[in-house]
């Protein structure tokens, strides 16, 4: 709920507004402490082609989106193209607004509604578009936007303001209150406006609650931008005011879109993952044709970037793109892992069989056809890049294309391992799984370079930008799980790579580094990066693609400009500092920094189908509650520091351990 209160000529006015998922409306209420005080005129417009009219108490805005828009970074004489007529491309839309005054008078003009001397006013706003799925033209084969908008308006109109608000709050709390986090309090800081609080924190003042606030803000944004039936959160979530927004508000698949969903499972928001699964399944459908046409391969493939139409072909403006980002065919394999993660956290075998397995198998099939042998008979990807960074060849040239980039090999190891895990559960296809196993063990191995770092490319090339924002070769640390303390040499080499990249970066790069340092079990270094992610950045409308990251005064992540994956990466990073479950065991407080000696978290989820509540004091675990949320018995291995123990839990059972019941 957003509330504005002000006084004018001795009268106190209040405006309240909320956006309701269950009723699919925006509701506003205007009230005043003196009867007959509310007078205003209501109109509607859009930066897109549109026109407004009234129909009784309804204000209706009808419009059409362009048939084509060039990205904002392209210089073009005609960047925005509209079409007209019955065969025109371009999504149509309709906004419907109902005005319900108590007392006073309502007068409908041609394109506006006037309210005079009302005691209070309720305004309901609904909207619809002609979008009819990624495989149909919304201009020629679209849905009726007015019908969708009117249905929501009619349903909401039968309810009072109080009923609408209660339904809205109940729905939101059902998700948001699944996780609580307390890292300590600073009453002085919490009494400040957010912008001053950020400056204070950047000056090294004590304020652990600011970290908890940004953690929960990421969850709030994910709830607000990704619910079943919607599109997944894009680079700006859903909050965009531009016809030519940064990066076209698309889904960049070499890190950004996947990062948006890192917090979904671990912070108990699995429902918000659903729209991403829908997009991935659309990509898998389109990607089969791309695999066939572009590569002569089976399975499905997707590349660097996608959009609401499920684009899967290589990007780059028909040859105008730089191979450092245009030549990257790995996103399908990475995206398929999101469906596995949903199963891993929730244990839904039906989801694994009917939704995850077909997508995972198709992604693997493509690479079984696509991989080739190098001179030593090892299997490699060609062409191969490490997004979006180039290297220096031995003779001093600038380049970006090689073969078997470390990220490629890491994604494939992860996918192939999860194929084997899935088949163990499903007994789906022993022959196919054996082929995957055989291929996995022939993949080009990880290498350690002459600086002690994990090599990023097939050879030990030097980076063109040693502090580059992408750390793609560290995928096997996070979000992957191939390298752990159980692989000490490569684990330390990966850590060295992260040290070489430095502690700065764009907002989303800082979010990734928080997760990585948490996986390296270094809480103080992860906290240092979290502090960098919380530094105040200038105005949100300042476009500086090369600038450093942080947050704006409203806590939205700065690329800059605004890019929401920084918020989501931060949230998942804090969760990784407190709980990890990727290495076959549940690790408690694995990267607790010295800055949080006392605290508590409840509701985090661990792989295997568990929820976890933790309390700690003086830097040490105080109590644990772990619940088996699945319908089958489970035997989780729980680790705290150097101690580990295995427990057996029946479905729905909770174990409780206190400081006097040590994990041995």
C-alpha cells in the first residue's frame, strides 16, 4: 500500500493505492476529513499510439504498441515503427478505469471524468492486451484486450475497498512472510529516510538492518514482478516507462535473466519461478527449429538474448554484433537447470517427469550432437566465448572466440550430472543417460593458469579487461556446484580468479560476487561485497553503461542504469551466506561474517525439500529447526563447521536442536 497524506486550506486529504494480484486491478481511494472536499478531473494517456473515451462511469484508453522498435543503443532514423489496418502487427491494449464517488457529482466528458465535491472516491483500474502467447501474432491473431480488462473490473467492482485490500494483503503475506531475517538493529539508522541511511552505511556506520531490508526488498520485487500467469521478470522487472528501454527490457540469458530467479527457491518463493518455466518451455519449442536450421542438430538451443516471442536464434543484428556476446549457444543448457532446481528444492516428482525432464533432455540432446573432438580426443564446444569478455592472443591480437570456454564445459557438466540424477529418480531412459555419462567424462577438463587461477578459456589467455564484470568461468562455483572444498586445487584456483577480478563491478556483478564469496565460505569477504552493493549511486535516470554498481535512493539496483538482477543477486547471496545445500549436505551458517554476531532467519529452503530456521549468538549457532516438507522419508546430512551428522525425518517431521544438542 502506498499512502499520501497532505493538508490544503485546512482540509486533510489521503490517497491510498495498491496493485492486487488476486483481483488483477489497481485500486485507489481518495478521502478527506471534511465532507464534499474532493474535486478532480481524471484523464488517461500513453507514450504509445492511443486514444481515450468515456462510457458511463468508465474511462477507457485504447491503443496499439509499435510493430518494431530498435534498441535504444542503436542509432536509427526511424527507430519506432507503427502499422495500421486489419493485418497490422503490434500488440493492442486497453486500460479501463471505473470511478465510484461517495457523495458529490460525477460528470463524463468526451475523454475525461470529472468528480465534484465528493466525500470519498474509489477508482479501479484494469488492463488487457492482445498478447496470445509467444507463437501467435497479437495484431492479427490476438485476444480481445477489452474483454480481459472488463472481466477484472466487473469482478473487483462487486467488492468493497476493504474486501479488495484484505484479499490483496492476504495474498501478499502468504508469500512474503514465509521468510524472516534479523541481523541486528540500529534504531538510529532505522529512523532515517532511506537515502540518508544509505549514505550513513557507506560511511561504515553500524546498520545490519539495512542488509536485511535489501534482502527482503529483493523478495518483494520478485513477488511483484513474477507471478503465475504473467511474464517472467525481465531486466527491469516489470517497471519500465520507456518505449525504448535499456536493453529493450528483454531477457539476457548469459547471466541476467537466470540471476533474477536465484532467490526464488531458497527464499521460499517457488511460485514466482513459474513464469520463467513457461518462458523456458517456449524457448525449448522454438529452439528445436533453431537447432535444426542453424546447426543441423537435434534437441533445442537458445542463445544470448530472448524476448516475449521466445527468440532463440543467434543475436547480433544480422552480422552486426560482436562475437564476444553474439556467439553464445549455451543458454538452453543453463535454463534447463532451473527446472531441476525447482525439483531439487521441492521434491515434486510429477514436475520432474512431465516438465523438467523433457526440457533437460532436449538441451542435452543438442550438445550430444554439437560437441566435437579436439586434437586429444576430448569433447569441446566450437565456437566458444566467455561472455562478454575478450582475451589477448599470444601474438598480441584482441580476440574473443576460442573453443571449450570454461563456462561452456561447466554448464554441460552440471546439466549432464543432473540428467543422471533425474534418471535415477524417474528411470526414464537408461540408454540415453549412459550416453550422457560417457560424454560428460570426455569433456575438456578444467585447467589452472600460470597465476594460479582457474583458466577462463581453452588456453591460458590474458583478459582484455582483468576487472571485467562477468565472471563466467566461475559458474562451477555458483550457480553451479561442480567445484567445492572436496575439489581443493580447482576450488582454490577459482577463488584466485575471483580475487583477480576484484571487489567492484556493476550492481548485478556485485550480486554474483556475494554468492561466490559465500560459496568460498568467506563471510567477511562476502559482506565486503554486500557493502559495495549497498553504496548509494546518483539519479536513476542517469544512463552510464560503464558506471559502477550500487543502489539508487529507492534501493533499486544500479547497473547503471537500473537493472533488477542486482537486487535479486543480492538477496540470493545473503541466503547463501546463511544456508547452503548444493554439495549433498545442508551447511548451516557457512559464511557468517563477523559483522552479524547475533541473528536469526526462518523459512529458508534447502535442497531435498526442507525448510530451515536458524538462531545464532556470539557468532555461533544457537538453535536449528529443520522440517521435511516432502511426502517421503528423508535422511539429510547436516553440517555446521567441521561437524556433520545425518538425521532421518518422516514426511512433515521437524527436528529441533539447541546449543546443548551439538551436531557431532
